[in-house]
């Protein structure tokens, strides 16, 4: 009887693990389909909805993505250029990164460069329709970010960030 119980529990755990692995493999396959060769230049249109504000904050501009960095140029509503690399986020011409930006910079690089190894390490991955859903594994990140969507069939067309505080960011990407 004990052997039967142990075998049943083992089978149930194996089935759950197998389903999680299958979801992760599907998500990694979807990420691979979304990835494009670098360097890559894109236009973006961003809407950030802050809880408590009636209308979203809207901005647009260009992204230049390479293996080492992202140049994020906001053209509207105000001109601003940020350089994002593994050391952090830097304002145009700045020698020091924005305080505490190194973790966010590394995640942005991984998402926009479709770095599967980093994404698999930092997130539980699954697929919903044409979106890869990334749920943070680490408690520190999960306390801020609920989930991230990377959407598109043959390239990333939309990135959505859902924060724990109710704020959302929607970034639509298009070829230049």
C-alpha cells in the first residue's frame, strides 16, 4: 500500500513537472520565433498607466538595440536619450548610472534582446495566445513586477509590464 502511495505521488509530481517543462519549452520556442538578428532599430509608442491618474502617460521614439546596449531615444513629449547596458541606465552624456538601475537594465536587455538564458533563469515562462508570459521567480522582483508579456508572432510587437501596485506599461514596437 505504501509503495502504491509513493508511486502515485511520484507520478503526480512528475506530471506537474513535465507540464511546467512543456510550458517552458513552448515559451522558449515562441521567444525564438520573436527574436530578430541584432543590431535592430525600432520605433516605439509607450503608454504608462499609473494607478490614480485618469489618463496614461504617452511617449514615443526610437530604440537601437545591439548586443551590448540599447539606446532608448524618446522624441515625444520631450527629447531624452538613455543608454541601457549591463552596468545600468545612463542619461545622455552621463558618466554615472541612475541609482539602482542595474537590475532593471539587465532585465530590459534580456527582454528586448530576447536573451533566453537570462529570461529562463529569472522568470517562469508560459504562453498565452501570441504572448510569452514571464512571471518573476525571485521574491524581490516579484514584489514589484507581477508579470511581463512579450507578444508577437514572428517578432516582438508588444511588451506589457504589469506591476504589483496596479501600474501598467504598454510598449508597441514597429520596424523603422
